[in-house]
C-alpha cells in the first residue's frame, strides 16, 4: 500500500552494534553507576529504539550523539528512566517488615522515627514501610523519605495511585485501613490514604553522586535490590556514603539477594541483610 504524504515514514533502524552498546554501557555507568554486561545488549536496544523513532534517526550512534550533546538536555534523564529496572511490589521480602515492627515495639525514645527508602522506585516500598509504622505508631512521630534516580518511577510514587491488581500484594488489614478503592474515573485503581501521604516525601537522588546534605539522620535506610546493578567499587562507595546518614544505632537494610560481605568492614550484620554501623573494632 502506498503511503499518503501525511503518513509518518519510519526509517529502517540499524541494529545496535557492539561499539554503540559499549557507548551506552559507559554512559550509564558514569551517570548512574549501573554496570550492564553484554547480556543486556538486547534490553538496551529494545528500550532505546523508541527514542530513535522519536527523533526520526536510524542509528544508535546518532542517538548517542543526542544524549551526550547539549541540544536536548532532557534526553539524559529520559535515557536513565528507560535503562533503569524499576521492578518492585508492596510487602516485598516481608521478613524485613516483621523486623521493622519489632524495632518499633522495642524503641524507647520520643525522637521522630525517620526512614529512607533510597531506591524507592515507584513508591511501593516506602508505602509498605509507612503502613507498618502507621499501624504501630499512628499518624504522628515518624517520617519517610523516598528517593530514586528515575523521574518516571518517582512520578508514579508521588501520584500514589496503583492498578487494583497490586492490592493483592497488601495484607487485608492494611488495605482496609490505609488504601482507598478508586471510583468513577479512578475505577480499576486504588490509592494511598492522606494520613500516610502526609508523612512521606519523594526526591530525585542519584546514589552515584554526592548525597544530599540536608536529609538529616535516619533510624533505618532501605537500600534494597539496587546494589545488584552496581559493581564492587560503586557498592562500596554507596554503602559507606549512606552510613553517614544513620543514627548511632540506625540500620541499613539490603535485599535478600544482596550482601555487603567483602564490600565494607564498616557495617556489621545483625541479621543476614540488616546492618548497623560498627562503633569500634570490637563490635
Ligand atoms: C529493582 S528497583 C528496587 C525497588 C525497591 N527498593 C525494591 O526493593 O522493591 C531498583 C531501583 O533502583 C534505582 N536506581 C538504579 N540506579 C540508581 C542510582 N544510581 N541512584 C538511585 N537509584 C537508582 C532504579 O531506578 C530502580 O527504581
């Protein structure tokens, strides 16, 4: 069939070459600390192809020039959004929340209880933490900061509205108490109640760059399922950088598939994936 003059004509895209892939590997490592091995070539090609179409260019070399150049400064963040993996869900790795509940119950201070979800993705981790705390402590006396490098994921987090299918991840009592089922235009969705939202703020933080100086100290930092994307030097830098944000008895929590073994001597495991800062050589 012949195309009319108004039909957009898509250029034939050239496949991603090894050299071009190396260019993207270098960029995402420099910008986000993310180490992508050769097995990620198809993923990179698949996720970035739509940007070639967007600019009506046919090679990934042209796109590399755009993303590195100054003409389209927003493209860097768009590429980061596309190349990060934001998979997450409510009540992921539930043992951490059992531990958190116990930590709250054995606290003996009136100080504000502060938590940081440092790779929060689209917010499910921060809201899970919030529901557990709110059940134990009520609406006051605590706060959560959520942060991520992906602005796309953060906008979902800030919106606090999720497809109704995800409600199945949340135990019934939390769902009833802290979530609202959407009606009319929000049919098929649910959202997080204001009493939870009032205690949570989200920010863009790149863990591979200098960390914000105005975040204060935390009782717990969740750093789950992000270190798997980093190489050893980046893991070390990130773990040791976050340590400075812990209160003296504060904890760093990592994912069950992760370990800080051999990464830093400055944190001591109190459970397999839960750490506390070492105060001296004997603890
Ligand atoms: C797989 S998700 C984990 C989400 C959540 N913590 C969990 O365990 O379910 C990993 C998140 O890390 C974020 N991320 C990757 N590199 C990052 C960096 N350098 N700084 C901040 N966040 C980063 C990604 O954008 C993504 O949202």
